[in-house]
C-alpha cells in the first residue's frame, strides 16, 4: 500500500523549445570572464514579497555548472559575487517559483482519500529572469517561462522513473540554455578573434 500511495511522476511543461546545443565560440581568442548571480525565489518576478530560497543553492549550482562547463562559453566563471570587479560581465540568473498551491492541496487530499485511485497533480511554474550587467549597469534583460507538473496516484507507477529530480534538472537546464543562447544571439556578450579588452571601463 505504501508503494502505491508513493507512486509519483513528474513531467516538464515544455514551454520552451528544446535547446540541444549552445553556439560554438571555440574560434574566438578572447572570451568573457563572468560572475554568475544564481538565485531561486518563491514568488513571482518583480514581487516585493518574493522570498529567496537559499537551501536549493547547491542544486542550482550543480545544474548551472554542468551547462557552463559543457558549453565552454566563457574564459572563466565564478559564483562569488565579490569578484564582480574582475569580471567582464555579471550574468544574473534568477528563478522564480510559483503555482496554484490551493488547488494542488485539494487534489492531494482527494488522491489520499481514495488511496491513489483519483490522481492528483501539482504544477510548479517557473520564470527565469536573465540579465547581463556591466560596470554595475544592466544592459540586457530577458525572461522565459516553463513549468513542472508532478502527478501522484497508482496510475503513475509505470512512469515512476520520471522522478521530480530528473524533471527539475531538465526544466532548469533548458531554461538556462535558452537564456544564454538568447544573450549570444543578441550579441550581449562580446567575443573577439584577436586579443582585445572585452571589458568597457568608464
């Protein structure tokens, strides 16, 4: 019975086109050095009451590090905000998590009351507010949205391999890739074929 009641599966919303590969910048001699400002908030973007969730920072960094290492987009990167003066850019990746908590709670109660026969779903919506800053001035801001739906009930025993962790990795990875891809396509991050100072000083 405990196995049946614990059956759950999570699925990405696929609101963003899948980014399989980021632009190849290997031909450039000079690539930017960046500080990555990575955070997750509970609440909507631009909501003064949004609360930063510090406990997930290690997981966020694990996901972002995999994307950054595989892409080789930057000469170097760090999550240490105190090194902003030595970086060409600050790339802010701020995630915001929100959803219909009341409806999810009701559905969860119904599923438990019927021993998992009636499935329950909870949808977490995410917005990534991506920003490029230089010399403490914002030069580019872009948002993208996706979501993650977790189903609970005996009907999802065959899909239990689709764990919330796996789905979360997929959603966050693609959101980060989409943000970085857009930054490069819009030429907000400068690269050079010859040794050239990428940092604009004022």
